[in-house]
């Protein structure tokens, strides 16, 4: 699954950065190509932990797209977890491929990892 990670020093503390990222309604004001943002739901699992589901519209000229994200803000640990609709769809597709390749019926009691390998071993002699 594609991913991107980078580290850059910023002149702000962790709390200020969490506050910036948590202010999702302000994204269209400062994020390039962000045309709109609508908060679909907001809930607090416990004090200091908030989950926001938002739909963001992005675009450049005639190219427009929107996606839904679940953002979990943990102010206790100054962390943010962001999962997009595309992440969930990709994960579901990967799990589906794994289930087709290794159906539960092929799991044997003698080995926790049974599947197509025994036939492959017989053909290759390994």
C-alpha cells in the first residue's frame, strides 16, 4: 500500500501542531487544493479523545474529487490518527485477496500456516 512519511522541524510545540491539525473546518483556508470541508460527525470516546468524520473536497481546475476521513485526535498523547475512505477500501480489498488465496477450509490442525504451500513443496521437492 502506498504511503508517505516525512519529518521536518517546525517552530511549534506538539500541542500547537495538534490544535492546527484538529481544526479541520479551517483546512480550506490554508491547505492548497482544498476546496471544501464538511464535518459529518464529531464524538468524544472519553475526555481528551475526539473522533471527527469529515468529507473534504479537493481540486484543481476541472479536476475535482472528494473523500471521507476519520480523524481521531488524542490530546492526552498529542497524537492524531487519520484514516481515509480509500485506506479502508484498500484494506478490505487486500483482506479479500488473502481470504481467496488462503481460505479457512485449507487451514489444517497440524500447522498454523497451511495453504497452497504443500502442493508447491511436492512439485519442487522442498
